[in-house]
DNA sequence: CGATATTTGATATGATGTATAACAATTATC
DNA sequence: GATAATTGTTATACATCATATCAAATATCG
C-alpha cells in the first residue's frame, strides 16, 4: 500500500532534551489514527514484509547476502542441474533480471554457469563449494537469529499457522 | 527474497497443442523442489504480498488507485488537518518521495494542499469531495471483491488471526 | 532583539526492483 | 531445409526507495 523501509510512526529520536512536542495535554499533535487501514490485510502484509526483510538483512549481514540471493542459493542446492530459466521462473524472477543477479553470485564464486552438453543454449547452474559454505553459514544465522526471533514473538504454533496461510495465499489467490 | 510480479512456477500457457514437455515419465523436467525455502517466512510473506497487491490493483482498477494512493486517501480522511510530514511518516513514506505522490493525487483533484495559517511552512492536507467519492467507491470495491475473496479463501477467523499476527510483526519485530 | 538551529516542503540524484522488446545462437518442428 | 521456438543476454523504461541539499518559515537561546 505504501510503506517504505523507513521508521514511520514519527520515532522520537530518543536523545533530544529540548523540544516543544511534550504538549501531551491537548488532542492536537497526537498520534494519527490508522482507522480502516489497520483492517486491510495488504497494508499489514507490506509492513510486516519490510520488517522481516530488514531483519533478515541484518542477521545475515556478515555474509553479504540479500533475501533474493539466499533464495537462489537455496534453490540451486536443492535442485542441481537446472538452467537459468527454470530457477528464475520458480522464484518469480524475470530472466533478463536474473542475469545481473547471477553475475553477482558468480563473481563472488558462490555459484557457476556451466554450458549444457545436451542443449548448448542453456547454462546449468551449480553451487560452488564456497557457495555451499556460505549458504550453510547463512542457514545457521537465519535459524539462530531471524527465525528464532519470530518464534519468540509469535510462538511456534502461530508461526506455523502464519506460514501456512501465507503459502495458501501465494498459491491460490 | 526474490519474487517478482511474474507468474513463476513456469505456468504452461494453457493453449499450446504442440510441445515436447509432456515427458512426464522421467524424474527429469519435473517441477523444482522449493525445499527449505517453503519454511522461510520471508519468502512466503513476499509472495503473498505480491499476490495481494496484484489483486488489489485489479479490484480497484476502474478507479486507477494504487495501494499506496488508497492508503493516503484513507489516512487523510481519518486524520484531517495534518501536514505532509505527519501523513508521510505515518505511512512510512519518505518526505521527498511523498511530494510526487501528492502531486499525482492533487492533479486529479483527489486531495489538496492548503497552506497552514499557524505555520506557513507546512501544507495542511485535505481530501476533496471528489477524493471522498472515489475513496468511497474504492472501499466498496475492495470490500466486495478483494477482502471478500480473502475471507472465502481463509475464512473470517483465520483472516483475522493472520491480520493480527502481521500487525504484531509490523509493530514489534 | 538577533544569531543560530530546526522544521517543512521541495529538488536533484542515485540505487534498486521490475517489466518489455529485441537479438544471436541454438534447438525444435514440420 | 525452412520456419518457429527457446535460452541467455542486452538495452531500456519505469516505479520504488534513499540521501543530500536547499529556501522559506519557525523555534530556540544568548
């Protein structure tokens, strides 16, 4: 709906002794009412998604992996011998946009393109040893920091229910 | 994680009599395994969000309103007398980016900027009559088509639970 | 009061994500 | 063997998102 990566909600910088804002008496200057907005799933969905991605980025920052790159490596590891079109399609990436993304991963030696012997048009994608190592570390960081934090916030049962509903929407909506 | 607005999953164009792909016998050419990806909340969240936004766009297409524009009009209606900074911050929009957005809405006479008398730096934002009319029609379309479809897919109780969990993540994560 | 700092809306600019068209090389189809 | 389709790629356009900076207006404080 809107929603950028920014703070929103007018986060008061915490440290600022002198200001006028503490006029808590009047109804003026109060926090804005979200109103019906808080009942719209799309709005909550977008804001939650930004938070999740932001946290993912922080948790996996030492490995310099974006959520998109992580998903590519995960998919490559699970599905060896596939070409660019197959991987891109599965992840909902357009082939033209997948090229630069692979260039980035390949230049860091996390994956490699191998010309197929059967069909010399296509590139078979493989995770390199270094890619596998980075992916393993990423999985641990994500599990230990990111997903663990979600479990702490929602509880395992709720987290599972949430995941199931999101998957349903993604699949059948 | 990845995920664009595109079809993904290699949607077979439905109408194409001649192709090679029906080699359903071998394990080759089968659908890819998502593997651990399907256990990552961020991935499901992103894909669900894209679906929801896409459906929102279609449902409200006759009014030519994006989710972001809809959220702005909703917030303006609920919170009269606010300036650009307050509205933008609440929605998580950066002020510089909010300018062009307001230009668009104002050029269509859906809202208006009014110089404040108290503080002549700020613009008080108001929904115009036309904006209120468009917003009313948008609400009906969204409720009748978009949210109704979600209720049909998840059921009202699950939909409410989903919304609550997403709001929790957006608020406390 | 007057100097300095802050706020507001705005502009310019860049980075990133997403989408389409078109191309050469290769393969499939008939 | 001519035509069509596929694969990876390039170019390009557009939207989204982010930062720095500015002028005008206001606030703060010596």
